[in-house]
């Protein structure tokens, strides 16, 4: 499957219809009352949005990622195909106009997960603590992610697990009902309680007329984070960049 993808965020207001009985009990009168219902970001969504970053190579393309803290190490989780140029090992990480350079320390093309190490930490926003969800989410569970679809600025969106697919290689993948577009690849998908559920890597494709692909905009593919071997990424950091890091002791 050719890997691509995406992104976007939706907030809503609802109108409630209330039936009010007339005081004289001789007739019923229907009264329509418009009530605004706010849907602000949750605490988890705010943290996930704050930790989202843009991942760019020297050739102009970009994907998304999430800044995480593993003890005293700052890492960026993203999709492998965002950073799969065999000649490039250093990528630009950007947030709020601030740019840092990050080095690939883990790459798994089968599961489409990559980890980058930031020798110089961001100090203008907080990373998410590395707390992986050790199972595959159940159908119906709520998720959230933030990323940089297409040429848009940072966007935050919600979704739900719709089902599963099995691919070779890669194994079981979660398919979430949400919205996205190319450029959101690499966004970390979080549970409502702030645990990392997986990495968003693709948008669903159908081929109703043969070879011509049709994009299914509201179905995204997510590889479960349990496939990430984080200890290998930390080992690479400690073997090559250890300058007194507590995580390496």
C-alpha cells in the first residue's frame, strides 16, 4: 500500500427542541429553544496540541510528529516514511517559529514508526510524557491527534476507533473515523486519558474504477504504539550522544 495522508479539527454546537406544556392544559405549544453548547479542548487535547511538531527534510516535504519526554531525553515520534530518505539522517523540527535539528535513532519501515533525538531541547513548550498504551484500542474508543495537514497551520482533531485491518508486514492496524489530509503522517494518536495509542501513517484508499485511487477522507490508518521498541531508540542515544543523561545510567 502506498502510504500517504492528512488532517483537520471539528468543534460543534447543537440545538435542542423542548416541548413545553401550556399552563391551562387545554393545548400543547411547541417552543423551540436554541441553546449553544460549547465544545472546548480537553486538558489532554491541549497537551497533545502543545506537543505536536512539524517534521521537514531539506527537499521541502513535511510530515507531523509529537514531542515526547523519556526521562531527561526529548524525542520526536513520527512515521518512518516521513524520514525515510536513505541519504538524510538529520531533520528539521519546527513549532511556533522555533526550529531545532533532530537525528534519527530508530526506524521501522515495516510498522512505519520512527524516533528522532533532539540534542538541543525545546523550552518554549512541554513534551508529552512517554506513556504508551500497551494494547490495541477497542472499537468506539475516543482518540485525538494534532498535526500539520497540507499547507495548513497546526490543527487538532478528534476521532473514534472504527475497526481493524491486517497488513503484511505491519500486522494489526487501527482504522479511526476522523478527518485528515497529506502532511499529517507521523501524528501521534492519543487516548482521552493522554496515553499514546499509535502513529497515524495513512489515509484510506479505494479503487472503484480499477487503477484510479479514490481517497476516503474520514478513515485514517494507525499503527499501534506497542510495536515501537523504544529501548532500541534509547540505546542508540546513549551509545552515540550520552553526555551525562540520566536515562543512560
